[in-house]
C-alpha cells in the first residue's frame, strides 16, 4: 500500500477512519497517537511510536560511538532501579 493512495471521508466532527490495511502496514492500533504535519497542501500523519523508536535507535548509535553497549546500559538501568527501590523502601519505614 506504500505507493498507492486511499480515499477517506472527513466526518461532521472532522474525524476520519484509517483503513485496516493502512493501520496494519504502519503497525498502528486504536489508542495510538499520530503526529499530523501540514506541508503546503499535504497532510502527513506519522505514528508517534515510530518517532520514539527512531529516537531510541539514535540513542543506541550515540552510546555505541562511545563504546557503551546495550548490555552495559541494561546492567546500569537494573542497578539504578534496585537503588531507587531501596531508597523508596527506606523512606516508607
């Protein structure tokens, strides 16, 4: 479906229904957020999670340039989570 268009109708409350095939191709589901951008007379809709995944990939590449592996990041994240959990536990006592 990437190269062909699909017609949709704008409803009275300015709503449109995105065809199932388009949703499946883009990996979007009910409740997902789309970013809408107007470029001239073109309306572009981009799934936010695609933007988030692109950002994650940029972060992964940046850490890789400095020799920090994904495993290093996961290990440090687990350590930080344990520390935060301990701190919250001591605050409750």
